[in-house]
């Protein structure tokens, strides 16, 4: 594919100036050879264009190269664990923000903005919850050159910042439901190794915090929000997820129950938590004294039922891991800042000024037609770069659809295209591009989802024999097993699936992962097969009966 | 006005159940008396509804009460100088964000998100610029219970965070212009007294940072952005501003020149900086080594020309100060979360269930019609509150248009309305509300602007005699004076206009302000009258010639 435009370039040269044919062909061949290198002088070219490792061979390095070279992030040199989100990433995040905001506005959620700091006083109020965050809190102890009397922590999440005000604002059951959401960044000073999007010391997210009169009303909202999270993955990012509940071990510290959408990374077979919607029950309303008079029982007060729910820029990392390939990033059209790139081909120094102008005019008409049709489109008019170099560059950056347009296309009144997801090529009559290109983009979106969905389905294996678990994990599956739901049993399952043997002699690329499996979720969608009081928990050491099919896996 | 609904309520009662007329009238009178108090039992009512001071009598307290009681902000009790922005405020900010984002996208500005922290290393790079911020920096020195090896500061603005990456990303003149913008919060630990929106230790803003090949291209953008800022004030917030350049004394530290939009607060006659668009020149590109090869002179390199520009939540405070009145907040319709509130009146316990249902149905039809016409509308169906209490409540919260709808209105097929800005009342046939209400809202928007514009024009006084300056300031004016543009002269003018006399014996409400005046801007729109080399600088001690008409005033 890399030589395509170059070939056409030389063909066009042959036709237009036969005498210079050989020279042009030589130039084209040279351009094809240099396809993975910038060809312009005067530009600093000290980095290698293109991904240098295969996704299957070294997944972590592949990921790091993709997010950097596709210009999604930049490592923040000054402080480790922090990243710059560049326009390509922010476009995805803004698209999600718009989509989600519209939908939560519809159910009555208002936007708010609470301060970035927590006082140590309010932290003391809810020790259980805070315990988990304490090692990661960033403490401001000085302002200017003065020590603060009382240090303040940057929010790792805002329960303790917000709920004192819920106690103040909620004065009657008529003030319920109170539903507030904020988009901000939080800081969690992780000790573990950081990874762009997936684990960073600062990340962007939205956090919704709501209060309701009854458990039932709170529970309805928990699921409404979870469904929106699932749709963000499925409809915007083309990433399939499994909806379910977290086990007691894995639920939000201090909450009542946690629902989750869980994703799957085919390259290493790991599960990844996508986003969580928590019912906090009355735990926080008791700590923060958030009560109303019971409308059904005048004179007596009840503690409100609360939810919190959050979705972070992690979603972008999951999307990259699922869709990217050895050429780089592959973006689903709905979240791509640029959906279609037009690359003029077949124009060279032998083309007459008049022909060149005419070609440029047609290219521009194509661009304008597509723009009017709602396509986010641009033309790559950079001089000094060969078409093959441009093809690689836009493939690296994940643009879903490439349009090549040369004199032959112009003569045939068509555009030639190449899909980023499959590499498939085809032609569309220029007269039809206003409808056919948007349709093609939607097809790409759906095909990307379907491909990922097939992969997740094939690698979500229902298992009823313990001995099959570890081989299944090693074959990059997550597993659905009958499980007793006991927390200690869950811990034991993790131990039993952790490889303890010394592998220091085994070459890195032949090592099997040591990581044990943990529970990902109890899927809402339960297969048949568990008989109450009969089916055993799969853990061979466990004597309890299974309660549910639970999805386990190695995980992020 | 407060008794209006109550009167109608009693009239309707007379008609519907003559026997109970007296009782109903008594009840209505009582309701009217209680209009400024909640009438419901079971609700905590420990705060006083309504503003307790007049805007003309105690402006600072008036402002504080308005922003609190209209539920725009909440003081953050835990840490002084921080505030919670509630949905009413966030709606305004989101509206501005959408409006501005659309327009900067059009000129090619992309969204980005840089880390919240600055390392001490990058701070050292640009000492001049940082000097001004140093006393206000919040320092993180601990993570969890471990001291950081190198403390990090929370950004007060992001020049030092971003520009090292501009140096990395800008490798050729083809990478220019680079235009990035981010929406975030910054922390400036002010020692001065804080005021909601106007001066807070954390605030929301957008910060744009761009790089250009030439001074001319940078300068064009500076003005493009400034014009967008002016339009946010004028078209969204209905607040007039004067566009101009800052003097050397008042420009951005480390920049080349600063343009600004300046507002005016009639209640105290003070000027207030609205938003600034800076040309940084090549000062930062020299510090951060941001260069490209000069396309006009191969082999030689030039430093790029940079701009930065920011608009913060301060705009909301200016809007409150300009439009609010003794009843509370008054919102321009374009930024009002709720533009129209429908309050059903004339329905009481004597109304038959059937009539009540019919009335409610009509009210809902009105609401739906308005909603379809694009009006942000709601109905106040709260039980246990009298119409007058509701009128006060929505006036306090600044809703631009109130619709009252009683049985008499229903019979006449009209709605009755009251404008928040003027108090004017009128009626509109129900058949016309889909067009007439949106028109009325636009009229309110324009009238609010025109009123504020008249006030600013009347209080922007051109002065050519020094003796008239102080009396003009004391009459709540800002002044336009011929000025030499010298920084020391400007300092001296501030001293000369500062009241030094001991006023400790003067009662607080008879005191004239001590505050001296400073320059607000050099307006782009210069009156005639300054003759080069002839007109004197107005400062009686200054022997230089005037260069420009400069707007001076007491200021925030």
C-alpha cells in the first residue's frame, strides 16, 4: 500500500511528460523506500516516525509509542506520573463530555464546581472511606513562603468536600433528589508505575454525587448512569463492555454496592474496569448527617440515600489498546477529531500549472462537499512530503478514512479511499460522496465495534473445572466461574492463580504471566447452570455453594 | 406587586365560593404579609429570605447576600477564600464556555490539558514573570506521609508549564501558528480579602497560549480574542466594556503589551478589569528557546511571537454587580438557566378538583409550548407556599420573566407577565406565546444592556482640569484624561488622588473613599483634543506632553 500514491505519481508523470518518465519513476521508487522517514530538510528529524514494535510482541512499549507518536499525550518531564493531553485526546474527551452532559441534564443533573482542596478536618469525618486514599494524598503545606496553619490536601475524589454542603442544602424531602455533577481533575499520588490514561497521578473525570429519598430511587439512578457509561464505550468508543456488580472485595470503600462496566484488552487478555456507578447507601449521610423529615412519618427523620459515579480519561486508553494496530492508532469515527483526510496524489513538478490548479480546485470542492455533509475533513497539502509518507503519518494518527485523489480519479469522476480499520480500498463517485462517505464512516464505526465485540465474546469463557482456569488465563481469556461470593475465598483464588515458581532463567518473551486473577464483576447477564444449594464454588478449597457466575481475570 | 397573586387568589375564591370570600380574603392578606417568609412547617427556616440591605446603602454586603441567597455560591467553610459554584453560576460559565469554544475552534484553536503542577525548576527559567506570582503559590511538599524530594507548585497560570513543550513541538514554521487553549482552575493564594467571583484563591478560567511567525500575525489574534471577550460581556452578560491597551505599569508581567476590556460598577463608580489578551512578544520564546528557521532567510532562526489570553469566572461577579437590585439577582436571559418561571395563581382549597385539574393542564400546555419555542421554562408547583412568596423567591434568584396564570387569565386566553429587570407587567394572548415570549426575552436582554451602557457612558467623563478629577471620582465616575504614559507619573497620580487625611472621626456612611485612581486602559476609541507636542499631561506636577487619552479610575 505504501507505494500506491508514488506509483500513481509516476504514472501521471509518464502520461504528462513521457520524456521525463524514467526520472519520475526513479523518484517515486525512492519516495516509497523513504516512506517511513521524513524527506524534508530544515525540519528536525531526530525521532523515528512510525511504531517500532509489533502490538503482539511488546504490548506495553507498543502502547507507549502509539500514544506518544500519534500525538495523544506528552510525558511531563518535570514531574513523573503526569501527562499532557494533546488536542487529539481532548477532542475525544470533549465529545464524551458533551454527549454525557446532554443526557444527565435530561434526568435533572446540574453542574457544580467545588473547591480543589480538602481540609484535614473533613477528612477525619469519614475515615473508612479516606483510608484507601490517604497514601496518595498530595498535601499543600505552604503558600508563598509561609507555612499554612493547617495543611490542605488536593481532592482525590470529592465526597468529603461536597457532603457537608449536602447536609446544609437538603432541608426537606422536597429538596430531593439533589443531583450534582462536576468535571474536574483529581490528584492521586500513585506509588505504582504510571501509564498514560490508565494510571496517572492527575486525571480528568466527571464525578456525580446525588441524594435520594429511598433506596429504590437511588438504585434506579445507579443503573441509568451505568447504562450511559456502557453506551459511551459502545456507541462512541466502539468498545464492548460487560455490565455488572462488583464483589464486596472490589466495591467502593465506604459504599453500599458498586456497579461497573468492564472492558477487555485482547492483546494481553486482561480485564479493565471501565467506569463505576456506586450506591453509597446511607453510609455517608450518617457520617455527614444528611437527613430529611420522613414524608410518610411526620416528626421522624431519615438519612438520605446517596450515589456517586465517575468516568475518567482512562476510557481513552482502553480505546487505544482495543483498536490500535502495528501502524499506530485507529480511531472510531465518532470520536475522531479528523474523520477523513484527503491526500492529493499524482501531481508533481511535471504537471502544468494549469492542471495543478484545476486539480487543487477539485480537491477543494470535495473537501467542501464533505464538510457540508458534516464530515470532519481536511486536506494534506504539505509540500515536500511524498504521498506514502503522508499515508503512514495519518495512519499512525488513526484517521478513520483516507481519500486519495489523483488525475486518474478526476478523469473517472471518483475518489479512491482506504479504510484505517481494515485497510480495505474502494472508490466512490464524486457525485455521491455527500451521502456515501458519512455512511462509510458509520460502517467503520460499527465494524470496529463488532470486531472488538467478537473478540471479547470469544475470550469470555465459561468454566466449570478448576484445572481449566490457569490455561484459560494463559490463552488470554477472562473466565466466568461459579463463585460463592465470599471475600476470603476470592483472596484465595487470587493466590491459587498466581504463579509462584522462579522464572528468572526463562527468557522474557517466553515467560507466562505470574499475575493472579481477581473478580472483575458479577455480570447482570447471568448464564444458566447454577442450581441453588447444589452447584459448588469453583475454588477447589472452598466448601461453599456457588451463588453466581462471576467474571474473573487478570486485570489492570 | 407582592400582593398581586394573593389578590387574584382571593378574587378567584370570591367568584368560585362566595360564602367563603371573607375567609379567603383574610388568608390572602395574611399571605401577603408573610410574603417574605416561608410559610411551610417542617422546613428549617433559620435564615432570612430576601436581601436585607439596599444596594445603594451597603454595596459590599448587598453583593455578598445576593450571591449567597440567589444560590450562586456557597462559602467553603473549611478553607477561607474558596467558594462552591452552584448550578446557577455554572450554567452561566458553561454558556460562556460553549460560545467561546465554538468561536475559537473556528479560528483554529485546539483544546489541551496540561498538568496542574509546576516544578521549581521550570519556575526558575522565567523569573521576571514568576516574581509576581511567587507570594501566591501553593506548594505541595508531601504525598501521603512522605516528603517530596522536590516540592511542586500548583499552577497560578500555565506559561511555565506549557512553553517547554512549545519548544519541543514547534520545529518548523510549518508548525505555526500553534494555538492551544485549556479550561481549568488555577490557585493563587491571595493575602488580600477575597470576594466571591472577583477575588478568590481558586478560580475557573480558560487560558489560551499561541505562537506565531510574526508580530503582525500575533497582533491580529490578540485583537480577535479581545473582541470575543468584549462580546461575551456585551452579548451574553449584557455588560458594556471599554476596549483598550494597558499602560506599561498595568501590563502583564513579562509580556510585550496587554489589551483589555474594562467594565464599570455604577454602585461605587469603580472600574474593573474584565479580561485580558496579551501579546507576549518574543520574551518567553527567548526564555524557553522556541525558535524556527526563518522561511525568508534560510539558515537563520527566529524566535516565535507568542500570545496568551484568559477570561475567568470573575465575569459572573461583574454581571451580578451591574444588574442586581434590592430584590436580588437579575439575570440576562441569554445566560439564565431558567428564563421564565410560571406561577399558577388563584387556585386554593375552594377550587373544585375538576377546575384545579383543568387549570394545571392549561399551565402545562403553556410550559410545553414555551419549551418547544426554545424557552428555558419551569412551573413552580411547590405546595404550601403562597404566590407572593414564590414571586419574591424567583425575583431573588434573578429569573428574567415571571408568568402568572390564574383562572381569569385562563378565561381571557392570556398569560400575565412581570419583567424582572423593570418590573413592567403585561399580558400576552396564549396563542402568541411561542413567538412573543422569546421576543420579550430578547427585549429584556437588550434593555438590560442599554441601561448599563447608558450608565457607563454617563459616568465616563472626559476631564481637562486637574481640580475636577477628585470630585468626579467622588461622584462615582471614571475619568478620561490626557496623559503622558510615563509609569512614574502614573504612580504619582495615584498618590495625588489618595485621601490622606485622618477620617477616623467621620461616620462610616459619610466617609469619602480614600482609594487613589489608577489607569484602567488606553481606550482604542480615542476622543479628539490631544495635539501632539502641545497638550499637557494632566498631572499638575508633570512637565511632559500628553500622548493619549487614558481612562483612570478607582478600581477593583
